[in-house]
């Protein structure tokens, strides 16, 4: 089975290929705001949506927590319908991350993806 055949996979076509490639998305005009996170959204050049996670050491000082947030965002994305809607999405945090916020952050990211899917 090829990687593209997995319905819940996170293949290379759903990622930004190079460092800084999601800069144009961050400069785009459409932003979906939540209490903990903000998601920048622009139409993708292809049919497949792409996901980027922009985290800074100032908001998420521990590498363990930065990796946890990235893993969480990828998990929600790969199971969500927005994956097939043709949008480029970049998620960034609005405030300092605390590990106790993980379930709330997961729910908020899911809600932001719901809003993005309704845009399409």
C-alpha cells in the first residue's frame, strides 16, 4: 500500500517542503483565532491541504513540549476533513504553553479546522 493510499496518513504532500516555506501563509490575510492558538489559512496551490506549525521558544521553552504540540496538531489534521479541502494551514500559539492545556489545545485546534473547512 502506498503512503498516499492511507486515509489517515500524513504524507509529504501534506507538509511544507522547505524551511520557511509557510512564510506566505503567515503573511496572508485570513486568520482564525482561538483563545490558545491562531491559524493562518490560504488556498493551497494543489488539491491537498498542507499543515505547518510555527512555534517559538519564547512561548514553548521546552523542546519536549514543542514536539508535543506539533504531534498533537498533526494528529488532529490527519484525521480531519480539512485535509482534503485544498487549504494551506499554519498553526501558531497565542500564549505560553502549559502541558495541562493539552486537551483544551487539542479541542481548539479541532474547532479551528472545523472553521477552516466551512470556509471552503
